[in-house]
C-alpha cells in the first residue's frame, strides 16, 4: 500500500501523517512538527474515513438535487439579498477546519466582491484574544517562537492549557525534553488539576480569570527586584511606565494564589533567562482574554525575553488551520495577508491585486454579533462552511434559533446530519480529509500540505471549488477561474509579494514558484525563524508596546462557575472523531466534574446525573466526583451534540458575553445552578444498529460492534421489552428477559436467530456491569444466560474501562499489571503496551501507579 504524506486535521500542532487508502495511519518521521509522533486522535484517523453518514450529493429542502440547481439557488439568494438589502445583509461563517485555499477564496468573495466583511470563523472562539494581544503589542499578529524553543528553554510555563490532552504531541515533546534535561522546570497554571500537572514542578491553582493579576504581580516583582532589561526597553519598547504603574497598583492575591505560591513563581520566572510562556484557551476564552495575553507579553518585553532561543510567549492554536485562516483574513476584522481593513492603503492594495469591483471598508460582524444579527433579522442569507455553530457557539440553543430565523441558509459539510445542517435550506457536499488537496499552517507558522489519498466520493467537491462556482454564478467567473488549489495558493503568495511594501510580518516569498505537488513543510518567513531577534517590531516607530492592564476584581456569586473544554480522545463536535470506536471507549458520555464537597451537598452518589441550568438553557451530565476541580467550580466537555446526546450540549448553558477587544466569547466562565436529577430508572444498551438519543437522558457512542447508549428516564415503563426495542433500535427480534421486581433489575437480550442483536440493562440506580464485555457480545452467537450475566465468565477476565485508547487497554488490565510488579509507567508499557504510542494516557498511568503504592506498601 502506497502511503501519502499529509497533515493531521485535528489540533494546531500540525503533525505530519503517512496515510493509506486502506486506513493505514502512521506518524511522518520526517515532519518537523511531530517527528513521527501522533496522539490518540491522529492514530485513529483510519477509523474515520469510511462513508457512513456522509453527505454525497447536494440537497435542497431535504431532497437530493444536482449541483447546477443547488449552486444556482445559493448564488441567486445571495445576489438577491445583496441587491435588496445591501452587502451587509449576507454572511459567511467558516472554520479552522478549512484549508488555506478554501479560506482564501471565501475571504476574497465576501470582502472583495460582495463587499462586506461579514465573514467570521470558529477560530474566533479559540484564538481571537491572542490575535488582539499580538497586534496591540507587536503591531501585527505575530507568533514569535518555534517548537524547537521547547528543547532550549530552562523554564516552561503552561497557562490555561491542558497540553497533555489538547496538544498531546507537544506535551510529549516537553516531557522528553525534561527527561533528557532534568534541570528544565515546568509550571502549570490552571484552576483544574489536569493531566498536564503530571510533568509540572509547580501547579498554581489560579482562580478563574486570575491570570492578569498573576502576571501584573510578576511585572511588579521584576521591576522591584532589578530584573528589567532597561537597555532593551529603552531601545525597543513603548508604554513601560504606564504598564508598570498599573501592575504595581494591582493585587496579586486576586489571582487566588497565596503569597508563598506567588513568591515561588515570581522568583523562578525572574531568575531564569530562558523562559517560555505557553498559553491556550484558559487565557483566550475570557471577557478579559486580550488583557490576559498582554499581561503575559508585558513580562517578556520588560525582560527582553523574546526573539531569543528558548524564550518568548507562545500561543498554542486550537485548530489545524486557525493560523492559515488568520493569514488569509478569515476573521471579520482582518484583510488577507495580515493587512488591516481600517487602513485605506491596505484596502487599495488588496482591491487592486484582486481587481475587484469593491472592497469592504469596515470590520464585519464577529461570531457572537453575527448570530445576534441572524436572530434580529438583519442577515438575509447565511453560508456556514465546515463547522457546527448550533453546538459550538455560546448560547447554542439561541444560535440554533437564530439560524432558523435566517430566510436562506446554506451549509457546506461532509456529513449528511449535523445540528447546523439540519437547519439548512441547502446542503453542499464537500470533500473531507483524505480526499482534498491544500495547505495548512500550524502554531509555529509552518505551512504543510494536506494531500488526497482517497477519491472524492459521490458528487462531493472541495470547498474552494464550491465557493468559486457560486462566485461565477454571481457574475465573477474570471476572478475565480482556478484550475486547482495550486492556483489559489500561488495567488495567495503573490498577494503577499504585492503587499511587501507595508510594514508587516507575513512574508511568503520562500513559497514563490514552489513545486506545489512536492512541497515540503516549511515555516514563513523561513525555517527555524524567530521574530524580533533584532528588536524590530511592526508599529510605525518599530517598537513594541506594553499596555497598562487592569485585572478584574474577584466577584463572589451564588451557584457554580462552569468551565468548558476538550477531552483527550474527541474533537470539536465529534463529526469525525465520533466515528472511531476506540476514541469513544475512554469517555463515552457527557460528564461534569464536581468537587467532593459540592457532590455531598448536592446528594450525589456513584454514577448519578447532575442537571445544570443557566439563563440560557439547561443540560444534564453524568457526575464525576473528583478533586480535580475546586469547590464551587465545575468542568464539562464541549463535544456532545444533540445527535449524540439528548441533553449534554454544554454550550447551551454558556452566556454569549465576549472580550470587548477581541470579540472572543467567555466559554470558560459560565454561571450555573445545579441539582441532582432524580431519575426513576437508569439504563445501558449495546446494539448492532445506531441508536437515537430519545430519552430524558441519553448519550450515544460508536463501539467496535455497533453502538452503545447510556440512558435514564423519569418514569418506569409499563412494558420493558417495548422500551428495550425503542432504545436499541431493534424492532423485530426474539427476546430473552431477566427481571427482578424487588430490586427493579431488568435485563433484556434481543436476538435474530442465534445472533445477539442488542442488550438492554436497567435498574433503579445507575447500572453496574462490565460494559466492554456487553459490547463485545452483540453481533455474536451468545447464549441468553451468558448475555444477560452482565459480566465476563471466570475464564474471561474483564479488561475494564478503557484507559489507553491507542491499544484499547482497560483499567482492570492495568491494575493487574501494577499488582504484578509493573510499578513504573515504562514497565506498564512493556507489559500492556499502554502509553507506548501517543503517550496521552501516561498521566493516567502515573496516577494509577501512585494510587496503588499505599496499598502495596501496606501489604
């Protein structure tokens, strides 16, 4: 099997992948982002390339249509809206999942031909505050560092970043650097105790949004103790005095940390020359995210710890091509190639290059404002590309209603069913990862190729082609007459050259006349380049700016603080990762982390359900009682959609408040009340057919043998067999049933001949059974008593819940290995293979060993 060099479609690390049409997936050992490493999600990509659930032809009103009819309709509806209501009556909402070529063409159509800047992206939800912070400090949206700096740093500070789960390959790179050089120190700044804490020498359990107080305190400490590089500041920085005055007026303990914790952190940061501060969504997703970014940048500028090997502030990008989107102007407040909408010279240069009839003259609607405008009736035509805002946006239920309110909605996607696609008038089938060609830019400014290794299925087309076809029907065929993605990329590079007279960072000259087909991963402006090495920034006077930052005052409130985020083995709204059985085996249902003290006050027992409510909506989750969250705080992942869960869409709870500078929503600052869900019964089902989340609580996940469901109801059914058929989706079957009226236990097996088609287990309390064993039985010839036992036979050990997704290693298997002497992570790997592929589970392995040590010592 021939393997194709391509790039992973998940996070912003931008890992190289060797992929085959048979589903073979390997890490590319020659790619400088990962050197062959892959995380659990990347390793499972081969399980996601099948055509189940794919959108393979255009649809209009839910009925299949041909391309000409669908494209004519989209073009006419957008043209009609512009003609009757003006260019700002239409909008695109695009995605960091798009390739750069797709992004570029969409941006060109909206800003240069329709004449509006109403094109924003789901990247607004993850890195807009970093963009704003960079532009305020540096004059451009410049990421100064490279991954190679990780191996050269003496101190790495991870702020608001569960790197172990959200950027696993970088986490393993840091872990390897620390193992090779034990003097390297790692500090983890996070309200939660996450898997990232595993390699930290210091964990600072900051209060939510306490970051600006923390780094203002650091700046004041640097000044008070003589750690400012006065010569560097004098030569290269403006705004120092005002920033310091505000920092000195701040109260560092507003960060939620003790004076001893603050002193230890400040001394280590100040006393280490090579410091990298890596930050992610815990910094960005906040009403003061831009200020938090600038509070970090202030400290690096004051000490000159930027532009040097092993030094600098580094934003870890969430999506595979969020950086590419930033480069081509995918955000509503940017022009292509890091140029500014507000700058008339920049606008003239772009319009002249495009030879376009118009150009937008002001920033468009940012994501939250865009959907508010949909709700208010201001948007008459909306095109959503490769994203699912009805789930991923704050106030997700309100956003779904806003989309319903738009007179015409087009959605380009690879899947036939998404929460957003279900609201569309027209569905346009796009090619997906493995089927399309283009480029992506990772967090260190490295552009890599995504290459097709599969044929385009059905009538699918690449996004750039769909957009160009619509543009042609709107009257601009000549400007969008691309033969392929190489033409689009060449135009993008040429625009960079045309704009080279402006003082900006984006320089793509190394890609001029590139062999597109054989292009190798390369950074701009060149490989291994660090910006600001000579202290030259991009403000008019060539200097950086430090900003005076006023941290928010801690406010006591009733109820709980809800923090949202990602988990190790899923991606966004699971349209891709949810297809991989091994990725669903680790955490198969929406859950909420609850501190033990709060759990006791709420009366939560093992496996109970917790209902959360806010002003925006309500949602229900499985309660996971843990000290990983502090008292009064909750954490819930954002991945579950209404199609995978009846009540687990966490963003339905989140208030759509935003950072006033960046427009980024505060997705980690929900305010909710909580109460135990008093279900009348709880159930678990495994079936050979896909189930629907039809019960008051239901969560569906893919398995190796079909599908599984966790369910609960508020009233016990009068006919349990009918309930089992409804939940499992098996309408016609023979039935074997075991029922205990005293305990309320019900177990039902549904058969077709000798083949077990589904299992259904119900009880008055959360169901206790070996789920992996039950799942393994469906689709096999298994006797009813064996099927209904709910556990493995004595000669068939139960591996337990999955810990290592890469090799499907269960908790019980690992516990047995530890009991038999595998008392290090490395030893567990030798015995079970756990942790030997992507390494994402290593923190859990270490925690398992640590928990077992007291018991072994007692023996």
